[in-house]
C-alpha cells in the first residue's frame, strides 16, 4: 500500500495539514514525522507518528521505505526570523532537507512531493504591489535564499528526472491550533493570543506594515488542491504565487478591536521590520487561479471573527 509522509508534522502548517490528510486519505495512511517537539495528543493518537530529521539522508530514506511512502509533504523548515539568528541551521534544514527529499524521491520513484516556498523568495528589488508570478527573486534573508534555490532545485528535478514536485509561495499564515515558530509574519498570530489573554499587544513591526496573509483553512485547501491538480494543466510547478488577504498591522488591530473594544496595541519594531520591509505587500496569483483553480474563502473580517471564537474557547 502507498502512503503519505508529512515531514515537519508538529509545526504550524504540518499539524493541521496532517489532520486534514488523515480525514481525506485515512488515518493509517498518513505518517506524521517530527524532529524533536512533542506532538499533540490529537496528532499522536490519530495515526502513525515517527521521529526523524530531514537532514539525515539515511534516516529519512529508511522511514520512507519502511512506511511504504509514495507522497511527501516537506513542511520542515527554519523560517525567516530564526533563520537570521541561525543562518547555518536554516541552510542545513532548508537546503539539505530538500536535497535529501528530492534525491529519495528520484531513487525510490515517489509519486509526488510538496515543497512549499514563500513570499520570502522576493526581496527589496521585487515590485511590492501586485507582485507578478515572473519577477526579480533577490531575497536578503537566508530563509529567502533557500526558498529561491529550493524552487530552482525542485523545478530542476522535475525537468531532469521527472520527479513530480509542486510548490507554493505561501504568504504569512494565521492559525489557531499550533503557534508559528520563528517567522516575521508571526505577529499576525500572536496579536490574537495577546488580545484575548491580556487585551494588549506590543507589535514588532510598524503600524503601516502591509504583508500578504492567509487563514489556515485556505492554506490547507491550496496545498492539497495543488497536489491533486492534473499535471497536464500545470505549466508552473514549484513556484506558484499564492494570495488571499493583504492588510497592515494597524488594520488587523482595528478589526480585532471591533470584537474586543478594550484591546490596545503599541508598536516597537525590531530586526524583523527590515525583513517585512523587503517583502511585497500584495501578490498577483492569477497564474495559480488559471492553472489549478485556486480561490480563497476567508476575508479579514470572517477570519478575525473565527480566530477570536476559536481562541476564546481554547484559552478559556
Ligand atoms: N511566515 C514566513 C515567515 O515569516 C514567511 O513565509 O518567515
């Protein structure tokens, strides 16, 4: 029997992606892999879980063989802010983890691989408004450098070896289940926790910082939808622009205030401001819409309401 591996299954996207894939393909057919963080009871009890490290070729190879995996979602990554603190680690996980996965996919003739990219692939010289699909890719973070290289390497494996690799340039992802770890867009998640718990938040980017964002249900849909797309309709493979929402930190705070009127925000930009300033504020994702029918569901208003409802319950 052929099965799915989610590497990075304990992370922000991996944890919810694993649960949705288990719903769609059966619990036993979706193997969750984590590196060291303890998985939630839900993740651990609903299907197979293994510890493994994508930077260890032999270990990853063995896990894929032993579990009869034919599809890999490579969600393990070091994000932009942590990547600037530990650039060598970011290179190791993001590049060597990807290289190992692609080599195993080639050798074991896997059916399909998902390799996410990010808005971090863009840089200060990229047009910031309505950033086109084909554009300047000169990022200034190690995370961004690994994402551009990753897109190129993935497309190379497709062209040269016929490995069916697919990838999306994720915007900042907002979610209520698992906290993001070490990204620049994390403020858009933290703000909800702090607004509910403490009615105040100190934001690490300026009020007028506008970035592309997306609510988790849309992110999961986009990811699975691209993996199911008819390959004959795909002209692009590893580098789809993807968008849903774009708002400033101030606009998000104002939306939260509609639900929590006492909420107060202050702004103390730190080193992450420069990273945010190097990324686009809006993205043209018409190619994803044309080639595989992408369409988002959540608006800023609906997402904010849903986040506040879910987190209020969780946080009591
Ligand atoms: N959310 C990521 C980050 O902030 C961008 O893809 O690093």
